[in-house]
């Protein structure tokens, strides 16, 4: 994309943000929403979002460059799931694959069947009543079949670090296994729980369990040692997200063999 087009996009974003200071997470989300619709190459999403965030932070008078960079570090971590979703949508919407936030899907008028299918039925022993439990699903990946119905085929739990929550991820991987939907973890791995491989005596128990129970782990930690179940992503490079994108295309074929590869976007769900 030309520098002129990028500058036009930036000015549009800056105008939308206006003069009132917003939460860093809201700014990142606003930038990503515009970039998703602007046909930015998927490998440029992360770097362009970072550039626009730091520029707008200074241009709108919220602080200097050092303060802008510090704010970006916090904002990019808090918006990790939004960044992952944007990378998938920019690359794969054109071939009929849609990534949507799990909480947003639950509010969509045409997603009732999907929501019901993904909700775990739990029986409460104290009350002898049944309840529904929504899975840990930051990003749900959908496609449309030949009958025009959206179907989920992959769920991605997004974490910046471990913080003792990965056992929850393992639980949901097992709980959803009978659905045939792929369950994955995408992590920034800020605490190095997934970076060491089997050749290292310090390989973590979290990584061992993830290799056993998850369909895949994707880590943006540059020190990650890869194996057949753990892949390293570099969202700032061309082809840097290829392991994730290729998995999604293959899993769609496995889970929804009668899929339709027509362009989609979030508006299709009402």
C-alpha cells in the first residue's frame, strides 16, 4: 500500500479518535477496525497499528514519544486477541473464513445455533439443575457451508502470559473435544512458559500439557523452539502468520467439508 494511502487512513483514524483521551485498548481497537476494512496486508497489521498508535498518541497531545511507546506496550498486550483476530480476517475473509470475538458472537442474532452447540451443559449437584457454561474462547473462527449456515471450526484462547490460567485452557480443550472443533492457544508467552522445547531440561510442565491436549499452540515469543504442536509466529513479517493461517484453511476442510469460499465479514451475522 502506498504511503499516500496510509497517510489518508491515518488522518481518518486521528479524526475518529478526536480530542478526548480514550483508554489505550479502545484506541487500538479503533485502529484495527479501520485497518481491517482498508485491505492492509496481514503482515503489516501489527507494525501499522503500532505506528498509528504512537503517532496519534503524540499528535493528540497525550504525551511524548517515550510515553507513547510505553503506552503501546501495555495496549498491545491488552489487545492481543484483537490483533490475532485482525490478522486472520485481513488474510482470510476473502476466502470465506471469519474470526470473531467469542463474547460478540453470543450477541449475534444469527449465531444462536453455534452458541448453543459450543455451550457446555453442566449439571449442578446441589440444586439438581442444569446450566450452560460458555467456553474460554477469545476468538471463534467460522465459515459458511453450502446451505448458507455459519459453522465454527476453531476456537483460539489468547493469553499474554501464563498467570496460572493455562489449566483452564487444557480443561476446555478436553471438554470440547467431542465437538470436533479445533481448540488452540495463542500466546505472547511473556513469562517463557512455552519457549523451551524437549531438548531443554527446563521445558515447562505447561508446554508438555499443551502439546498433549491442545490442537496447537502459537507463540509470538521469538525464542520459541518449535515442534509439531508448538509454532512460532512473527506478526511483523510476510508469511510470519502462515502456520496459523495454513492450519485454519486445513481445519476448515476437515470440520466443514461443504464450505463455501466466498468473501465474508462480521456483518453477515446480523
